[in-house]
């Protein structure tokens, strides 16, 4: 059986492990070779995340969940988050 890869790397598991190990060495090497990006350029790339937006509390990342549960407001077809946790117990 002639193949491009050595016999040890013909197994998918071995080939995947080899690729991950090569990546562990390649990433720091590329980081050493390349220059650091300009701080102002990096800040400019992420300036859109500084904008203030209006969002409902129940759609945000965790703000208002406790108040929804306390008020008994339903969240979807299964009710509030607190009710779902009680059902699991």
C-alpha cells in the first residue's frame, strides 16, 4: 500500500494528534516572527462593541432573569427558568 503519508500518520487518530502537536509549535513560532499589531488599529476594530444599544432585559445576557422569575413572567412554553429548575428536582 503506497501512500503519501507515513504509515504512522495513516490512522485518522494519529494524524489528528500529529496535527494538533504541530499546531502547538507552529502558533508560537508565527507569533515570534510576526510583528505586534498597532494598538490604535486593534481598538478601532472593536469600537463597534462600545455602542450603547437598547435591549429587553429578558433578551440580554443574564440581566433581568431573577426579576422575571420573581414576577412569575413566563419564558417560552416551559414557563420561567426557576420553574424549569424545580421540575428537574
